[in-house]
C-alpha cells in the first residue's frame, strides 16, 4: 500500500495543503461578501467554481495523505487513519 503520510520535507503534501488553505480563504471571503450581496451573479459563479475545485483537490489530497476532517466528513481506509498524526492543522 502506498505511504500517504507526509515524510519530512515532502513538498507535494505542503503544496496541496497550501492550495486548499488558499481556496478555503477565498471561499470564506466570498461567503461573507455574498451575505451582503446575494444577487452578485459573478461572485456566485466564482464561489461555485471554487467550491467544485476544492472538492476535487480535497479528494486528491485525501487519497494521497488521509482524511482532512473527522466526524464523517472524510472517509478512512483500514486501519482507521484519523488517529494518525500529523493532522493537517499541525503542519
């Protein structure tokens, strides 16, 4: 089975995690903007496009390195992966 946990200096792990963080930041900002501008079609389209991009990127990350979220928001392989560190917020 392919090793999915990051090794010391694994640049791809950190690149993917940084991409996810950047998309998450923009999605939060767009969400806040859309709360006060609910009819801004261009922002809604951008939000939906980035949400789709995030889903694809998160799926890819989890296939390589394990779950990003717990409590049923991410699947786990055998053996259960959530108890294995480092967790995404620890790096």
